[in-house]
């Protein structure tokens, strides 16, 4: 989201002088190498066309959320406190399996430290904090208010400081209670910290639901990670994921990333100009305005990947969702574990390292963590989102469009899936004929396999026992009689 925010600010707000972005070195790359890489990314193509010197406006500041004072140097603190007008705080850990102490440090303590830095900023007009619509997912109906925290954040921070990691791991389920993970729990605490430590700052809190690929800007379908539904779509498109627990009728509250960013910028403007007395919370969701369901998503994802297959699929794309635990377990056994075993056996026999079972184990872990969100419904009030829309000028409504009533879901899902192919997997659209050919080969393998299986069952079980043979002939003759009956009755009615 940070990248999309930077791109939109550069493209649509040319009067912005500079963007100070907090960056850490990572994976052997220095801070400046990472920023260089980010600016080369396809996401910035339109900005690059409009203004090839756009990089001059980006000023990276070295920072690490795990460190005291966010590890910002005194000189940088000086620069930030004298230059910044608006803070957008979207850094966080979004992992669902993050150990509590880590999630607390990244999502709560770092927010506290950024707020304390913001208090020193001499020209600050607004502080916009990105939360999540699921911060209060233990409630069915969620209003645009900051709910009382599950525990006083300061007390938890003090207690976890002296506790051993093993003790923290043991008490985590008791602490998070009816929330599914440390992510939603710490995001709820972060909202409370924002409220408690806001002082005189003008605060806005944005709560997006499940952030997906872009809808319109800078081009449809842009996405560059495996988070949330993207990984699930890819796994289904590759024919790896064949079953998942989700409710067909539950609302799939996906929200395109460009909608979230447009709303975030509009909220920045409103907070700075209108200075609301208390922090305004914006539930940034689609379910109450333009609902779409997981069953429909499944249908459109499958249909897109059948028309635009991913390269080197493991099996033909054919994923089904079910809310029934036993049915799901059955299909996991038949459609995930059994083919994985056979493929690994094949790899072993051909002298290669088995890998499919390992991939499936990781997939099961990932989807196990997501199922909570795809198996139930929530209702979010979106009055503040509507209010904000009504405050924008006609031109701003177009430039910072977050009116999801106009979203055409089938078209969006198609672009989303193609986006995962092009921008996450870096596959070329011109190779689609070869991918289709590969699917035809998989279909033939399946037909051959089914025929061999049938012959095997016949030879082993049916041909050897008189009783099985009798049952078999009885079933076949019954089917034949039914067929003749229907044929005769359809001839009579003609
Ligand atoms: C057709 C059917 C339609 C139905 C469709 C239903 C969709 C139902 C979505 C609900 C979605 C709710 C979303 C709540 C909305 C927020 O509020 S917040 C933000 C969302 N946060 C996330 O999505 C983070 C979830 N991810 C994680 O917590 C961690 O990545 C995991 C899943 C625990 C895995 O951790 P890990 O084993 O340490 O490994 P990690 O390096 O992270 O990834 C390992 C592998 O898993 C892959 N992976 C990561 N995430 C995923 C994923 N989501 N899926 C698959 N693979 C994944 C990685 O690409 C990687 O693959 P390789 O590159 O190794 O081949
Ligand atoms: N994705 C989603 O579906 C949703 C996301 N959100 C919220 O939106 C915000 C942005 O999420 P999203 O863009 O999806 O997540 P990403 O994981 O892509 O971005 C998180 C950012 O936080 C930075 N960060 C994490 N740890 C550290 C650290 N120790 N030091 C410095 N920087 C760090 C990351 O930097 P680096 O690049 O160095 O890793 C990254 O830029 C988050 O607050 C999240 O809670 C809310 C609802 C849904």
C-alpha cells in the first residue's frame, strides 16, 4: 500500500514538494538500492512518463520499527520535525502467525513512537493511521468508532517486556481471546494507542477490509504480492489448490488497493482542512455497498484461469469451496494429498527431490489461517466514507475515486487474476497458447489415469468375486433400463 500511495501522490498531487519515506535495508539490499528498485517498478510507469525526474521528490529516511526511536538518526529527526505536513502510517506486520511480542513491537509500540515523533512536528496538519476492518472482528457489526481495547496497551507492553518467549507463547491464546490471531489483536491495540496518544494532533483512521489488486489506477489488476486472496487465487490457478473452507454465501469483502489509497488521501485532506475534534474512523469496505460473495469469486477466478491459464500448472484449475469441514477434509485427502504423494513418488523414482507434499503442507498452513475470514460475514457501517465522498468537489471525486458502487466485480476479478499472472508471477501473456496446450496434456493424463484406475478396480475387486460381479451387472442393467425408459418417454412426448 505504501508504494501505491507514493505513486498516487506523485501522479495526482504535482504540488507536493517532497515525500519522506521510512525505509529499512532488507535482504542484502541497502535502503537506497531498495528505493531505486521500487522506482523502477512497473507501477511507476505512468509517473515516469509524466515526469522522468520524479525520483527527486522521494527522500528516503532510514528506519527500523523494531528499534527504539524507530532508529531514525538525530539529523533525520530534525528534518522530519521541520518539514512534514501529513503523516501516513501504514507500516506494520501483517503476518497472521507473528509471535505476540513481535506483533506488539511492530504494530503498537512503533505506532506509539511515530505518534511521539509526530507530536514534535512543527507543521503537521494531519496524522493518518492505517488500521484494518478486522481489528474488531470479534464483533459482527462494526461501527466507525474506536472500541475499548481487549487489554490496556501500556500494561501489556510492560508485562511482555520481562516475560520469557515461551511464557508469552503459552498465554497468547488466552490474551487474544475471540480474535483469530495476533495481527487483528495488535491492530485493535494500535487504534487505542492512536486515540490515547493523539494529544492535539488531527487524526484519521482508515480501516480497509481485504486489500486486493488495483481496480483502475495506475492500471487495472496491479498487484505484487501473495498476501490474502492473491496467494489463494494463484494456488487455484496453478491447479494446486482444489478445495478450501469458505462459505459460498458469505460476503467477500475485497477492496481494491487504489480505492483504499484514494480514500486515505481524501481523509488526509479532510482531516487537515476540517480538523475534526475527535479522530474520525473510516471503514473502507465494499460488503454493505456493493456486495459480492465467495461463491461468485470462486466461479470468476476459475473461469478466468481456464481462459488465461497460468504456466506449468500442476493440475487443471478446478477449485471448490465448501463450508463443510468433513467434505473439505475428504477433498484434501483425495485432491491434495493423494496427487502430491503420487507426484513425489514419481520425483523419487526419477532421482529428484520430492517437493509436492512440502508445498501442500505450506499451502494448508496458509489457507488454515485465512479460513476464518472467508467463512463468515461482518457488517461495517460506512457513514464516514459516504460523508467524505459528499465533501469532495466533482473533480476530486474523479481523481480520488473511492465510489465502489461503480465496481463491476466480474471484470475486477478477471483483471485481478490476470494481474497475478503478469505482475506477481511475471508470466508473459503471449505464452498463453503453450499454457493451454499444457492443460490439454494434463487432461489427457487424467483421462488415462481414470481409465487405468477403473480397469484396476475391475480386475482386483469385481472380476474376482461372483457377488461383486452380480452387483456390478445389476447396477449396469438398472442404468440401462432407466436410459431406455427416459428415451421411450421422451419419444412419446414429442
Ligand atoms: C478460488 C478460491 C476462492 C476463495 C478465496 C478465499 C480467500 C480468502 C482470503 C481471506 C483473506 C483475509 C485477509 C484479512 C485481511 C487483513 O486484514 S490483512 C492482511 C493479510 N495478511 C496476509 O494475508 C498475511 C498472511 N500470510 C501469512 O501470515 C504468512 O505468509 C503465512 C501464510 C503464515 C506463511 O508463512 P511462512 O510459512 O513463514 O512463509 P512465507 O515466506 O510468508 O510464505 C511461504 C509461501 O507461502 C506463500 N503464501 C503466502 N501467503 C499466501 C496465501 N495467502 N495463500 C497461498 N500462499 C501464500 C508464499 O508465496 C510462499 O511461497 P514460496 O515463495 O515459498 O513458494
Ligand atoms: N493487505 C491487506 O489486506 C490489509 C492491510 N492493512 C493494513 O495496511 C497497511 C499496509 O499493509 P500492506 O501494504 O498490505 O502490507 P506490507 O507488508 O506490504 O507493508 C507493510 C510495510 O511495513 C514495513 N515494515 C514491516 N516491518 C518493518 C520494520 N521492522 N521496520 C520498518 N518497516 C517495516 C514493510 O517494509 P519492508 O518493505 O521493509 O518489509 C512494508 O513496507 C498495514 O498497516 C496493514 O495492517 C489493512 C487491511 C488489509
